[in-house]
C-alpha cells in the first residue's frame, strides 16, 4: 500500500543564539491528523519550516519510508510530496483562483504556450474533489480568508502532497468555516494524506486530531494519542503548570457613558449601528466574520470614517477623521490583522511598542533611549513576550509573540476607550488567560473596552454586555446574565 511515514529524529535549529529547536522528534503516518502543540515561540513554525525545506536543521535526520532524505529547499520537499499552508497565506491578490492554484507551474502545450483550458479544467476538478464551488476566474482579492485557504489546499493537492502541514489554519475562520475546513481535512485523511495540524484552540484538536506532539521551549515533551489525554493534561505538558480561572472577569459597577454611537452608517459596510459604552464596562461584539464589526470599529477610530451618524465621547459630539485625532480623544484600537496594520516588522520591539508615543520619549528632537527601553521592557514583560532582548526585530518573533507586541504597544498608550479586535487570536492558552486578566484589571480601573471576538467562550466569559451584528446591522443586545451561546448564534445568523 501507499503507506507513507515521515520520521524526524534529534532535530535542532538555532538562530543567532536562540535555540528554536533542540532534540525534537516527530513521526507522521499517512491517514492520520497529527497535532503540534506548544506555547507561542515553542518552535512549532520552525519545525514546520524544517519539514518543508525552508530551514535546514543544525542537527538531526529526516526519513521518508525509512529512506534518509535531505530537504535543501521547498522545491525538494515538494518533490517528496511535502506541502505546507503557512500562518501567513501566500495568495496573489491580482491573480484569479486557477492562476493561484497553478502559480509558477502553469500547464503548457507543446511549444511552451500556457494551456489555459487544461489549467481551468484541472483547477475545477481539484476544487470539486474538495467539495468547493467557486468561479475560477474570480480574483483572489475578493475571496474571504477561508476561501483563500481552500485555494492553498488545492494548490498543495495539485502537487500531489502526501504530507500536508497546516500552521494555524483555523485562527481567522468562523465556526462554520472551521466546520468546512474539517470536512476537507477528514476527506484528505481518508484518502491517505498525513496531516500535521497546528492550532491554539484545544477543543479543535479533540475534534480533528488522532495524535498530538507537544513542544516546550524548543524541546520535545511527548507524543500521545488524543484519546488518552484531557485538556488539562495538554495544558500541563505545554506550560508546565495548570491554569485555572480561564475567564477572570471581575464584577465592576459600570460608570457613566463614555462613548455613544448613533445611527452610524457606511454604504455597503454597516447601517444604523447604535450603542453605548460605559466606563469600566467590557462590551463584547459578536457576529460572524464579515458582519461589519471591524468596519464599525475602524469608523470610530477614524481609519475609514462613516458616511452618516454621530459619535459622542463624554457627551460631546466628536468628528474623528483619522487615528491621530482618535488617540487625542483617548481611543486606542488593536487591529485584527496585526501583521499588516499593527507591526513594523523590520523595527525592534522597543520601537514598535513606543511608536504611538514617540513624542512622549523625545525632548528637543532627541529620543530618550533609556525611558523608551524601560517602558518597552515593562510592557513586553507584562505581556510575556518571548524574545532575546527588547532590541530584537519584530520579524524574528513567532506569530503569537508578534501579536503580543502589538497588544503591549496599545495598552501602553493609557487609553480611556480601548477597542480590541480579536485580542487573543493566535495567542497561546497561558498568555490568553493573562490578556483576559489584564482586560479585567483595565476595566476595573474605569477603562471602557469594546471587544470584537469570534470566540463565543471569550465573548460569554469576558463581556458585561454583548452586542451582536449580522450583515452590517445590530441584531441583538444581551446582558451578561441573559446571554447564551444559542441566543448569540441565532442573532449572528439572522437578519433583523
Ligand atoms: N528567523 C529567525 N531569527 C531569529 N529567531 C527566530 C527566527 N525564527 C524563529 N525564531 C525564534 O525561534 C523561536 C521559535 O519560533 P516559532 O516561530 O517556531 O514559534 P511557534 O511555536 O510557531 O510560536 P507561535 O505559536 O507564536 O506561532 C522563537 O523564540 C522565535 O523568536
Ligand atoms: Mg508559529
């Protein structure tokens, strides 16, 4: 039979003094979904890049069906049937779906001309084998993240991937999209593909994975069957301690209204959105991805102002047309797409954290490096950013640690109104609890928090009140005591 086994032993990899991996082992079999679990910076993505030939390990061996192999670059890995879908998708927005699937490998006819008909026919066949029906001529920029991901899976299959690595494929998906993705993953498993699956959401692993390998600080902890472990076991293996108090919401008496939004409207995005936010309150904003929550928050913060409606801060009508003005009014926004909007990758951690307040650390044109460093160090420590020093470049950090730097940056602006768009996406379970503690503390100090989240346990666990949106309109408002998962889902999927 076509039994495939990828076996890796004693894998180590360092980057300029950082031991990203040491002595790691992993065994992947065809027809199994193998989860890779660990805190932010534990070495998961680095291991993925070793498997796909992006990085060459300093020590260790890789065997495919007991044959020792050497993966000098991603091309060699692809030739062995190894493909990956990375944390950051690699989609070309101006190419259409079929072109994206066959990018760099378009089928040609004798004479070297591209065989367009064959390309579209094969793309169609690939997508329907995944149960997906999309117009192949659609430009990738018009696709949702979930759809873009499907295209990447189709691309991996088009090179006959027998080993498929998925690095946090679900972090930007809605519940329904995750269900679709899992349907495809199961289909691939049945067809004999070996799948390595990374996710910070433990519930998902219990749903989809057969086995789990845990990494901690670049080291190998254990490999277990998912049947034989509990959530608590996994957390203990991952962080070396147990975490209680997952949603540490403090009871806070809400103060006066600090933000009042009335009939906010932007054509094509959202309509007649009205709500109030009080001091010390956490207002959760629930809904499916694409419901218009991010657009509303961007309108309030002046990134893309609304066409109609009013915004009042402490009873005063304000006209905010850019983020600078919003910050002067005491607003802060932690964006959802932190890679692109929240972080300057070539800059170090200190500069990234102090960026919004540079004038604060500057006198007569000189930056007070010591103060900036102190502030950055404090914020980075509070957020448990894993880095060698606060001078390390943001691009060298793991995905989750980049997220933490962005959170640290905005929390250190001492806002009165804090808007958090998916605050714990991609963040490991230990730090997630830490972020929730911090939110609870900030609210207790009187800061008003608007929290957009697609994770229902987070919304239910952390919010005083919950506003639900569907297709650009508010479809529900619930108090903490009356809210349930069912009520929120119903409002999120139903028009008014
Ligand atoms: N190119 C690089 N240069 C320097 N250090 C790096 C580089 N790539 C990764 N590292 C370091 O290696 C360690 C492991 O990072 P990795 O990205 O593998 O973590 P991860 O487990 O994928 O975390 P996350 O859950 O946050 O995505 C981190 O300390 C990271 O800063
Ligand atoms: Mg990673």
